[in-house]
C-alpha cells in the first residue's frame, strides 16, 4: 500500500490527520519543493505562516523546454497502480469528462473540437476514438445535463460563450448544431503570465444552477481601472437556460477547474494564483467556494496579505478575504480537478480530490508537471496534498508531459490528459 493520509479525527472542530507509521508530512520550508523531490506518496502541507515576504527571490522566466518522451520515460504512480497509454496522437488534449454511459469526452482546445474515447482493450488502450464536434472557439469546459444516467444535453464552454448539443447516451457525433445558452461571457486573453482563456462548467447537484469559471485578463491589474476585468477573476452562476447570470464568488484569479462535491453539493475550485512576487509566492490552491466569497485578487492574497503592487488599496476588503483550504506549490498551474467516486482504488481514496498540475513557467527550478491527490474527510480538507503521478520531467529538467485534465472512468480508473505528449493516460489499481 502506498503512503497516504488516513481518516482524520475531529477535535474541537478542527481536523487532525492521522498518518500511518513511517509516513511524514513535509511542513514549513520543507513543504516548498520542485520536481526533483516529487515522488508518488510524498505528502506536504503549506500554511500561510510558511509564506515568504514578496520579492524574497527574483521573478524568473523559466518556461518548459518540451522534448519528445524519452524511451525510458513513463509516468510514475504509487505501488499497486499501473499507468498505460490509453490514447495517443491527439492535438492539444485538455479537459476530459466522463459521460454517464462511460464514454470519455476529451476537448482539443487548439483545433476547436471534441473527441469521444470509448472502451478499454486488454492492453489498456481505447477501443474506439471518434470526433464528436468541430468548429468550436477554444473550448474547454464540458458538462452533461441533467445529472443522472440519461442526460439530454452536453454543455460546452467556449472561451467567450456557452453552448449545448442535444445528447443521448452513446452518441459518438453531435446529433445537431450547438444551441447558444449564453451568447457572451468575457473571452480570450492569451497573454504570458495572465490573460486566461479557459472556461469550465459544473452543475449544482439539484440541476438548478450552472457554474462558469472565468479567469482574469491580466496577472494583477487593478480592476478599478481595467474594463477588461469586468465579470472576470470569478465564478459566475446562471440558470441552465443561461438566464440570470451573476457573480457567485470573486477575487479568484483563475479557477481553471471547478467541480461540485457529489455528496455535500459544495462547489470546489482549482486555482492559478498570480506571478512575479518570487519563487514561493503566491501558492496555487484548491478550495471549497463560499457563495459570495472574496478570495483577494488582485489586491490581497492568502487572507488579508496586501499585494505590494496594490499596497493600501481597498482596506475595507482586507478582513473579508478568505483563505483557501489547500495551498499548493506556487506556480504549479493547477488545472482540472475531480472527486474520486469510483470503487477500483482502495477505499481510502473514495471522495478525495485529484487534480492535474500543468507545471511552472516562472520558478527557478520547475515544479508541478504531476497529478496530485487531496485527501478529504466528510468533504473537508485539512491542508495536506500528496504527489500521485509524477515523472513528466527528465533528470536534466526537460519536460515531456504536461497533465491538464483528470476524470474517473466508469470502471474506476483515473484518466489524465497530457498536452505535452498529446496523450491520454489511464491509471488503474491492481491487475487490470
């Protein structure tokens, strides 16, 4: 069994993690790490007390040097798990979602299309791969509606709109043209160090609300003076027909991935934070989202800490800034997240978060480029996270893989898209 967090005990309203013998949690300065110390089973916890002052180190430009996957390179998972190449030869595979019948829908954002992957053969490969729809505008988020075994629609988030296709279980091609649900949401903004174009979607468990994540247009522009930031750096909410759009939570620089907890009904987000304050600022994070909650961007971070570029602005908001549940490595680029509700993995994984970390571009030594696990107990996190799938960086620091999407297949395997090697990986437990 791999090292992992066991259920925690409740004491005076706080969560305390109980760890198996021999497993330690890196805390304090040891919790800040890079790819050289990322291994499946490693656990760490970053707190706000561990954060350095702004500009403790210089900001750097250290984007990934992408190389073809070396012959001896392969993703690494904890003992007992196997990793197979489920599908290859895709073009910019990004978010992945599982349909109720088990088909896997993969967004290829650059070509503006959606593929369907079906089945798994004796070697762990997809049995069938079809193009479901084309002609989309930088698509990313997907959501089936209504929830349950027989959805009628597949919702798609373009960068600047939300559309939906009529859908029945088993469709391998769209049955009709897309219907516009929301004609205009803030779109585009492909800038280095900011300018976020991805939009994710999630429905509330009762099907009454559609959540839409919208990243900021900039790294840290003052929204008071930037019309481009209107209805950005937030999570919007609307009715399923697209009416009644309003802000659900704000001050969230870029919630690339959002998901609703299947049992508690609480919305969660996987968030990219700001750049250029140093190697270890500001942590990316995964957190539950409070309705109406303010998470600080651009004036504050990690509670009421002023960003020095906006020192003294909006003091009336300082006490309102919420601190996220789980602080990740700064510059990890945390993307899609999902809750594990399968039965293939050991029981202690049930209900936990898995998230893809696309990898840093502005840290002196690379971090991210992995899939992480966030243990939850009764839908709550206590701050730790675990390296789950690593190995996408060579010993010399070259990058061959970049995890983006993560979903749970009908058989309980974990599916991970990788837009560095244009591959879809399948992580299974036991003999598969």
